[in-house]
């Protein structure tokens, strides 16, 4: 271990190491703060009120506390309803008195307890009280749920054991049932207690982005430390030295373990600190089984013990993945090949962890791959027994065994690799066979060069994978009552608008306008004794049910008003399904996401068209040939345009397939003025025609964008500067626009800019969304054609000017 300080110095003396770690640490901290920490203005008041109510409930038994909290919850719900309706009525005393009488009938004694309370007039206080009572009530309800859960395990085990298919004692099913019963039997007398909300523990336990960043740092550390010898061509010389064998390997592994553990402690420690400060963990001495998300834990753990075990499990997973990554680097020597193989292993593990069903026979790959090892919450708190040759083994025990096994196996393989290694061909030309029939086609040569030498096939595979993974075929069904009501009325008035449909809408509008008067008549009849209580309640419930249709009907009437406006201009518009229109036009966040994927793939693919010529030093020789100037670069321009259009189709195709399969039917022959936001257009064409023109125009824009990236790559010559410049010029503005759209939609837990970036990024929407351009198409027709002319001229002239 005398070499350990030198190996650590070799790793920690690199500025890129500290730069990468600082960037990853800041990214993890910022994203955890934005995505997990709640942005509640009354957070402190809520915590104080919750702590006070919990302290008040300590003097009662758990059954008494739950009964009191259930009553308080019902009263808090009534108080919040009264406060909102009182505020909506402009603080009318008559309305307040009526609401109080209704509450007294619903909850006897309510007016006496709450008549002078500010909870009935202040919506903020009423909402705070309601949320507080609900949170504490759910904690006590979790205690009852846990006792019922333990009782159900024993009962279910006895019942299933009596069934013939589960009664064979040598079967895995029977052993699994009995093992489950034994594992939870010792928890029957566990003293669970309410002590705080579980949201802090959940936010800390189920934040998976840190796992990806930890794996990235492991790969980055291995690349820095283990590939330096290979790059300098000194690996065999160093290994032949007296201390260059096992002693050096042990020191390098120790350095990697220390670096991985230190990075993991800082990353997960920052998550722990953010969770504790923003949400809290409650009473650290209570058992985690007191909270519903942790009731499947099969052994007793207090909150602080769970936190320590969770951190320890993360560190063990980091060490295991580090050992495997180091073994891959030692075995395959070349940094590129080893990194590619390790990334492939991680990709397979992620796919298995993300998509394999829990009951699959391959579930072991789901839970015990690199990403499965990092999912400590699943390994500990989701009780499951794996079938190990007919013997049920708990997932937590299997996770521990596999983690230790991978750690030992990776270390042993790293040590054994000192005597032998796998030499794989990392250069494709070494394994290509000579073609029997040659060709002089520039198009085929450039396509072959970009797809194979420029790794364009990787971009193609990623694009196809994206297309398959994001295509959904589940038919549309209304998700809530308002959508169901809207769908009912839409079916009555869809298609060409006729006088009968107009009469139907007007009759329904009149019916909804009379509902308040009918309520008043029923109330008057009941007070005068003309209606019995049963008749009064029955007719009131029927009117209340009819009134619930109004929310969907108002959306139809809004479209009807726009339809009448179009008729006054001589345009026979139609009512279009709002969900279909929203899915067609209003998806800025999804369009930005697709634009980012498209631009990343396009920049990586197109820069490979010119990088090979310049980096091989053959560009001047190629330019001096007969076809090495204009025809060559027109060929490259054609390929760049083809890449742009092809990648655009692959990236946006899932949206169209999902739209046609999952959205309600669209009336494509309706006038374009029927769409929201386009009623002022003077075009005489249908919705389908405008959509086809817009998509065709976007294909042209994507092709021109590919030639723009090509011009940039020709000017900068080298791959990395071309990729960086392309990202800065094309990708960064779209990311900025995406950030603003996500902020507006409330995706972040806290606001970032308050909308200050919106005026600067609004023009960018025209370049990325295939259909948002319908609203700004007049500007779009001018921007890209003019830009495209300059791009085409530059793509041909830049090489000529550079050659001169």
C-alpha cells in the first residue's frame, strides 16, 4: 500500500477530476432542491402546527387519537368549504348564516364550536388547519393499517396453504408462504407510533438521479486513473517493474474505492441534509414501520438506523460497481473499449431495472444489476422473495450477497488480469473484410465513412430506440368527470353544425340557468312542509348531479361562441374535440424535449461527415482532386440534409403515432379557423392541409439545420470544437427555452427566473415545435428560407476560402 498516496495524488492532482466532481455535485444539489424540496410559503407554519397537534394527541391512546382526528378532519373539511363559499359570496352574512345552518345539520354542535372561529372566514387559516389535521390523521391511520397488515399476512398464509396448488411442501410457493409468515411474525408486538410525515424519508430514499451521477463518477475515475498507462503505451513496461504488478493494482483499487466512497458520501449526504432541512424526518427513534411506505420492511428499524443502513447500502453498491468497472478496464486495456463495454452493461441493467416486470422469471436481473443494487429502498422496503433453485431467498439478503460477491469478484479479476488480458479489436477497419465489388460513388463512400468511421450508426440506433420507447397505443378514455361530461356533449354536436345541434345546446344552457331557481324552490317547499325530508334530499341530489355536467358544458359553449363568430364572417366552422386540439397544438414541453434529442443526435451525426477528413490530415489532398471540392461538398450537404430530415422523422414520429392511437378523432376537413388561436386567419384551407404543410416545412427546416451544422464543422475542422460550438449555437437556446416552458408549467418545485426569460426565448419556439408554428407561421416562412440560402452558399464556399 506504499503506492496508494501516489495513486491518489495522480487522481486528485488533475483539475478535470475536481471540475467534473464540482459540476456533478452542484447539478445533483440543484436538481434535488428543485425536484424534491417543496416550495410552500406556509411550510414553517405547517410544521409548527403539525408538531403542536402531534404533541396534543400524545395524551390519548392511538384509538382515541384516531377517533378525535377523524372528527376534526370532518369539521376541518366543513370549515374550509364554508370559508371558500363565504369568500366567493363577497362575505355575505346571509350566505354565512345559511352555510352555518347546513353545517349544523351535517355535524351537530359544529356552530357552537366554530361560530366565532377565524377558520370559517379566512381561507388560508382554514386550509392550513385542514392540511395539518389530514397529515396527522394519516399518520395515526398508518398505525392501524400496519396492525391490519400484520394480521392479514398470517391469515392469508393459512388460507393459501390450504389450497391444493400451494400445499405441496416441496414447492417454492409453499416455502415462500411459510417464509413470509415467519419473517413478519416477530413484528407482531412492535410499538409503532406517530412522529412525523414520511415525505422527507421518501424524498431521500426514492431520488434516483444521484445513482446515475455516482455511476458516472465511477466510470470517470476509472478512465482517468487506469487508461493513462494505455494512452502512453507504457502499460507492459510498468507491469514489468518490481512494484508494477499486484502491489500497483491493489493501490489503484484502493484509490478508486476511496474516491468513490468520498464522492458518494458528499452526493448522498447533500441529499440527506436537504431532506432534513426542508421536510424533516420527524422522531428519529420511532420505527419506520409506523409509516405506510415502509410497512413491508421485514425487520425492525428506527428512522436513524434506516438512514445509516441506507447510506451504508449506497456505499456498498458504489464499491461493487467500482470493482466491476475496474475489472473491465484491466481486462480490456483500451479505455474506449472498456468504457463502451461498461456503458453497455449499465444500459442493459437500467433497461432491466426499468422495464422488467416484478413477477418475471428474469426478475433477478431487475433487482441485482448495477442499478438494481443502487435501489436500496426497493431492496429493503419492498418485501419479495426470489426463487433460488426452489428456495425462497429474501431480496434484501440476495442484494447483500450479490453486492459482496461483485465486490470480491471484481477485485479478484483485477488481480488475475496481471497475468492475462483480453485483447479485443477496438478499431473497425481491423475486422472489416475486403469487398469483392468496389464502388466510386461519392454518396456511398461518404455515407459509409460517416456511418462507420463517424459512428453515425450509434445515432441511428439511439433515434430508433427513442422512436420505439416513446410510441404509445393505449386508446383515449376521459380521465375525469369534467372530461366525461365534455365528451358526452361533444358526441352530440360533432361534425357539421346544424340548427338541431344549436337548439340542443340552447336548451341545455337554459336548463343549467334554471338550476339555482329550482334549488330555491325545493328549499322553500321543504321549509313550508310541502316536501318530506326524503323527497327533498332525493330531488336535491338529482339537481346536484345535473349541475355537475355544467363544467363540461361550459367548454362546449365556449367553442359554440367562437363558432357563431365565424358564421358572422361567412365561415362554416366546426366544434373540434378540445383534447385532440390540445394534443395537436399545446405540447411545448414535449416538443422541447424532442427538439433537444433531435439536436443532440444531429450534431453528433453531422460532425462526423467532415471530422474524419481533417483529423486524418487528408483534407488538402482530397480537395486537390477533380471531385474533391464542389461535388464532394454537395454530396456532404445532401447527406447532412438527409440526416436532418431522417432524424426529425424518427424523433417526431412517436408523437404522431401516439396522437393517432391515443387521442380522440380529429375532424381534419374542418376549416383551420376552428382551431383555438387561429380564428383570425384568412386562409381558405382545412386543418389537415395546414398540418401537412407545417410538417413538410419543418422537414425542410430540419434539413437546413443539418447543413448549418455541417458548415460549422467544416469551418472548425475538429470534432470536439465542432460539437461544442454546435451545442452552444443550436442546443443551448433550445435548452433555455425548455427551462422557461418547464418553469411556466410548474414543473420545478421552486421558481427559477419568474418568467424573466420568456421575452427572449419566445421566438425560439418557431424553430423547434412542429405545430406551435401554426400560430407564428408568417415569421417562419421568412426566417428559414433566407437562412437556408446563406447556409448552402457557406457550405460550398467555406472549404474553398479555407483552402486559399
